[in-house]
């Protein structure tokens, strides 16, 4: 059994500003990284890493299938509902992890958009309250930034779409105008809830099966990872609460991917306290039990994929753990190396 751990945003971006005398220590993870074989990767978003791993393109149609939709012929985009907030003369998108959106509200807003765009062959599908999709009559948003990478950041700071950026922005602006005074948003504001006054368009593409099947099993809550796994014929399973539960149910051979993406949202919104607490929880619940299982030969290898601005891949076997002279250092030092 080779267990792969995909952990986006494992390294803190402003690590150089931290007090080097008192870094957050993660003994098990630091040992896995120190004694394994490390390879530097190209900086990438989690979504880009997934698409490159499965050797395909177009995030939206793969995620749509995992969310229960039918990727019919045509060009699909994610159209995730957002609350756009003005901050110091800039607009900042907040995703549905920061607010509640009911099934009835999502359906009403999507139906309103479909009535408005009916004569242009633009069709919205709110398959999940927090994840919407749109079928467009022409290619659009192929290179747009995923919402998970853009949330919490003033629009315009990160690169936008490619050559179709102007058309994408025009459509986004029109959608904002359509949603602005909808009764759902008026009721939300009266109740003190943030309005759903826009969508984030990204992941454009046509559906095609992935060219690779890198894992036999994939454990994830992420719809893109699940959709790629389904398209490649891999089993899709939920993520257990911790490694101990996973070890009791894991298969005996083959490569298995576990997506541990709980660090993304707090880092995106600048909640470094929550980010640090969640990273410590990963050490306790996943890295420490897996390192012990590796010593006991219950698994054959741990492959860590640290995905983000500092991308790192580490392969560690039981034999590697015996190399005691490879002394563990604070985790952030490996991001610099």
C-alpha cells in the first residue's frame, strides 16, 4: 500500500516573518519529510495539480459529474455563488464556506438567472446549494482562477482569465446586476445574512475522460478530485476522521490518495490561528499515526504532496525512517530548500 496525502497550503506563505526561535513543531511530519526523498514541484493551485495528475483539462465538467449532473455536450463552467463585499474601494469574493445558503434560495436564484439568459443559450444548474454550474454556448473561462484560490483576495490582485477575460468580466458584471435586487437577497439582508450577489466563473471545459488513472482509490470531499477519480475508473470514498480509522478500512495494495484540504479556507481568509490549529490536528490525527504504521510495515510508503506556492513531493519508506542522521528541522525550512 502506497498512501498519497494531498495537502494544499501546508506551508505558511509569510514564514520568513515568523519568530525562528519558536516555530510550530510537527515532529512526525518533519521526520517524514527529513528522511524521505524530496523533490521540488512547480507552484500550482490544488485544482491545477489534480488536472495535471489525471492528465486532463477543464475542471467544471468533471466536478459536475461528481455532484450528480450529466456532462452533456457543450462548454461547462463552475458558477459558484459568492458574496461580493466592498473593502477599501476593492471588491472581495467570499465563498459559501463563510455563509449558509439553502436549497430553496439556490434554486430561486438559479431560476432567475435562467430566465434572464434564456435567449442566449446560457443555462445555470445549482446542483448543490454552494456549487453551481453553467453551460455556455462558446468557450469561456478556460484559464480563470479557481474560487478557492481567489476568495478573500481583492479582485484584480490575482491574474484573471486568459484571452477571454473581457467577455468573462462582462458576463460576471451582468450576473451581479441580475442578482442585486432579487427577493432572496432582500430577505437575506433583512435577516442579517450576506447577499449572494455574484458568481465566480472558472474551470471552463468540455467533458472528456482523464488520460491517466494514478490511484486505485481516492478519499475526498472535493468534487473535482471525486469526478476525476470516477472518470478514470477509481473508487471514490469518504475521508475518515483520522488515520486510525483509515488504517482499519484501507486496502492491502495499490496507490490510494487521501485529500486533506482543511487548511485552505482559513489561510485564504487570513485566519492564521485556525490554520495553525488545523495543521496541528493533521499532525496528531494523520501524520503521527501514519508514521507509526510505516514503522510497523502496515503500509509500504507515504507520499506527501504539499501543494501551493511552495510545492514539495516527499516519498518515505520504512527503510528511510531508519536514517536517523537525517535530522528533522522545522517544517518551513523545507519550503526554503
